[in-house]
C-alpha cells in the first residue's frame, strides 16, 4: 500500500528546490500575494453582504481601509530590507521567509485598493474599482513569472513518486483468485 510522503522528505524537497534564498522569497511572496488577495476579497464581500464575523474597522467613525495595513506591511519590509534583515545572510531563513510573506500580503492589500489611491475616492464597488483588479492581475503576473523559475514542483513530484513506490513487503503478498 502506498504511503504519504514524510514531513522530512517534504522539507528536504523544499530545501533542494531553491538555488538561493532569493528564489524562495519570490515563491513565498507570490503565494502570499495570491492568498491574501483572495482572502481580502472574501472578507470584503462578506462585510458588504453582512455575513460572518467580519465588520469594517471604524475607530471614531473613520473607516480604515485594508490598504492601510498593506502600506504598513510594505513600509516595515522596506525598512527591514534597508537594514539587510531578511536578505542575504542577515537574519537567516526565518527573517527571509517572514519578510517575503509580509511583502506579498502587503502588496496584495495595497493593490486591492489601487482604484482608491488612484482616484482618491472610495470606489471599491463601482466600475472604477475594476482598476484595482487590473493592478492586482498585472503585479500578480509579474510575481508569478519571477517565481516560476524554481524547482519545487519537480522536487515534490519526485518525493510523491518515491512515496507511492515505497510499498511494505506485506503489501506485496499476492492474493490467489478462487479456483
């Protein structure tokens, strides 16, 4: 019987997939960008529909748009990278992965409201709000293309093929058909 790949096999496949931390950061930021954009859209649609636990953030009656959190994330990552935290050898893999994740999420939250900062009005649900989707698609494509040079898919395929071939000796017992 086939088995699932072990955690250490998957971790080793991940390590073998990247020539350097820069390639890993590209993939992480691309995945974070796409995931954050999807979640942001789901949350905003549920707020508009009045469903679920989500509500607008309005301290003192002022609506705080989610691009505010994106800008804070981008400024934080920019400052970290200016100080070489999360790039090169400074900070190690955790800092590199964390800053890449925050960068992707911050870019998604900011670009999801691109129309707002382009038109200086809250047009998220109007025809002009489509400009945000165009910006997300354009930048998301750029991130995906830059991340596509990695070897993770090949390495994970190798791990899964090996796992599917690994069969315990007990599983090789042939069952004779009735005579």
